[in-house]
């Protein structure tokens, strides 16, 4: 097989969720053509999915060294830096991707996420708005904008952003959970509970939704059910729902 054939096989395996096999295919690609920048970029993406964050950063750096104008690799490098908690450096990488391609909605989304983690909520909203302007059907950008609005206490706007995300993707569990949080902040606990239940229906192993459901049940005075939901969240392990 040629390098291109190995690369295409790796892409197909990655799309099927066969990440280890995809990684092996990209390694074969690189062995045949060490200067194949897209193969290094794709290898980095797979390493990230496998939780091998130090190695993913090295792969993206290799892709960028081969092609300094590779916007996707710069954006992916930013994500790798986020994985390692290096958020300021990540923003620099996202800005590099955006400078290369100002129409790159995914890079704007990723920049917004890093800003959100740093508590720079107004800037995060501006980045999400830019992503949405470029791609009005970008459900993740709408949902994450809702989170940032919530942190600023703009809960009605947060609810509207989450509803937009859900309209675009009714099976988006995170958007349902974020909607529940906005409803809770508005004191609409029964509706919040229904939103958390919808998130759990979509993803029964969604720890954050179980935790939020437990809190909503507590606020509704349903304490035994609250304890059960919180125990389920602990069993699953609380994670980042952004």
C-alpha cells in the first residue's frame, strides 16, 4: 500500500472509532512518507482521543514544522495545550490558526473554550459569536455560549442559547444539561429537572447530568431521590461537561 492508501485507511478506521488501528495506519503512512503533514496531524488527533496528550502535542508540532500555514494543526495544537492545562499558550495557537484562516469556525470555538476555562467570559462569548456567525448551525458554539452567559448571570440569554443548540441537535445531551442549569438559576426547578432527565435519557452515563438532577431534586424537596441521583453521579465519576 502507498502512503496515501494507508492514510485513507487510517481516516476510515478513525471514523469507525477504531483508534488504535487508525494510529497504526497513520504510523505506516509516516514511515513511508515522513513529510506527510496531514498524517502527523491526524496521528495527533488520534493520540488525543487515546488520552496520550504529550505525544499528541509532538505530532501537531511536527505537522506545523512541515507546514507552518497549516491552520488545522495549529488549532489542534491549541486543543492539545488545553488538555495539558496550558490555556494561555493554547489561545496563542488558536489565534495563529485564525490568522491563517479567519473563516475557521472551529478555531473560534476552541478559542472560546480556552477563554471560558480562564474565566474570561465576555471574550469567550465574542469568540463563540464569531463561530456562530461563520456557521449559524454550530450547535456546540451555541451551547458553550450558553455556559458563558450563565457564568455572567445572564440566565435568560443562556437559556435561549441552549434552546438554539437543542433545536439544531435535539440529541445533544450537553446542551440539555446546560439548559437545565440555566433553568435552575432562573428558579424553574421542575423544568430544570426535566432537562436533566432528557440529558440522561440521551446519555445514561452522563455524570454531570446526574449530579445536576440530584441538586434540582433537593431544591424540590425530594431528598431521597436527590441522594440517589447524587450517588449515581459519584458512581459514574464527575467530569467536565463543557
